[in-house]
C-alpha cells in the first residue's frame, strides 16, 4: 500500500573545528578519450567484451548492502574509490584516464578498508571521495586516525582541493556502529553545497570548507545521507537500537527539523530520504522534514532513476516479503506496483536508471519499464546496479550496452 501523509517537526543543534591536509595530490597519468561508441538511453540489453574494474571490489570481510562495489559511472567513465585513491577508467577502452593517490597510504585489508562509491557532481566536472587512514606517529606525536578527502577534476585528473580531518574516536575500531541502512562505516562525501562539503564516516558527520580544508562543524552519532537546498539530512543515534531523522543547516549545523523514533536512514532521491518507523518505511522530504510516503513494512530500499521517478523495493524470503512500488519524485503520485493481482513474479531489483528497472527473475536478467511496470526486455544479458548510456556494472565488471 502507498499512502501519503503530511507532518513537520523542528528543533536545533551544532559544533565546530578541524584541519587541512595542506597538500594536493596530482594525477599519475592521463589518457585521451577513445573513439565514439554506441549509446542507449536507457540501455536494455548488454553484451560483447566486458571491462574488469578490480579496484572497485570490496574486501572479503564486507557483507550485506556494504558489498556493493565502490564505482560510479558517468558519461562513459567508471570513477572508482580504490584502496589507494581515486581512479578513472574509460569503459569503452578499459584504459585508465587518470588516477590520484591519497597522501597517506592505505592499510590494505585492514579494518575500514571497505569504500563507498565516489560522488560525481551534477555538472560532471568534479568527483569526490573519502578514505579512512591511520597515520603513524613520529617523535612525540602519537599515532592518529584521519579521514582524507579528495576532490578531483574529471576532465584532467587534477586535484581541485583536498582535506585531512581528524577522525572522531567513535568513527574507528569496534565502537563504530552503522547508523544508515546501507550498513556502511566507510567515509563518504554526501554533497557540496554553497562552499560546504558534507562528509560522513561511521557515526559522525563533518561539514568541511573546501577552500581551507577546515571543519566548520561536526556532529557525532549522526550519519548524513542527503544534501539538498542547504539542508543535510540523515539519521541520529539516540540510544541502543534507537534513532531519529534530522535535517541540519549545511552551513552551520543548526537543526531544521526532526522525525522521532525513525531508524536506518537511506537516500531515496536528491531531495528524499527513507527510514523505518513503527513497522513502516517512510519517505521524507530532506529539506522540510515533511512525510511524503508511507509503505507498509520495514526494509524497503528506495532509489531514484536520475530523472523523475523513485522506485522502492524489497526482496525477502517468500512472496509476502517481496514488492515494488514506483512513484513520481515531485508529486509522490503512484505509477505502479508489484504484486498487482495479475500473478506476475516480483523481480529482484538491482538498478534503476532513466525510466528502466533492472533486475532478475530467477537467474534471468530482465528490464521493466519504469513508468508502467511492463516487461521491456526479458533477456537483458546483465542486471546492473550502476548504469549509464554505455552500459552497466555487475559486481566489479562493466557490461557494454548492446541495445
């Protein structure tokens, strides 16, 4: 069932400090763009030679939602949050465009070596990523844990800015507990808005001033998941197994709104986030805190098609624990749902891009029409979770679009 409700709650909160890395990484190499290739918007069939993206693979200790490879596709390039830094791979040729290492070396295979897919700016000009780093002490200076942040120009591989943040004690080691539904502890750049970059790591969120690399404010026990119109929204841990949703002013950390008793926040669209509350999954406006959608049952995961639609799905044991519902991101008007009484099987959804739903029925990759729910391609060749007009990523393998 899809239901709409309206409710707003408000309050206040915030704090500040931080440190810049003082150094800027440079690309180790760059290559020119390859020849033009077939493009499909959206692709519905995949085939031909594949491109391996080994640096995107998560460590073997990762489980659940955190197993998703650390790769983002944008206009024919795979941007990867690799162990050692940012990589850009041309998915047409399989050749690197550039790679940029972090200042501090990775502790390969160590705690926190999982990574979150990088963020590509809306204009496609900059890619952002963050890493946990352990820095060995020297002389009287003790060992320390830091979060390194890189912002790199996509066209050239040059570092636009970098920062080194002193990690909160609760952000490392066994004391770190995932707050978000993605089960991630790894650092992530949520967004950059009006001169503020929002970085979240484990259970702490930091607002960084890019020009200086300094931290304007930080909020412990809070994991941000969206940044829109100057408001950063996410979940705050309020006790053991307890939490609430918060919207904060990105520039100051001042509280704008709150939804009590909501847990497991996740991004649903640029201006929407989801959370579990009282055996339901809520979809909330990230700027105002308004409750827009209520889905029966917990565990629905929502994703935006990078245009106008939001798809929420769940896929558990038994038909009663499986479902898909699609609605308009602006109006929240329902478009379609499965099951719909027709006897059709509910696919396991892997991705959603430009009006195409990618998933599997059994072991067969299929594509549904995002606006109608009808079968669009019953033998797709792959069920990607990250897609652009040239193809999609399954695991850490790029599959070329063939139609």
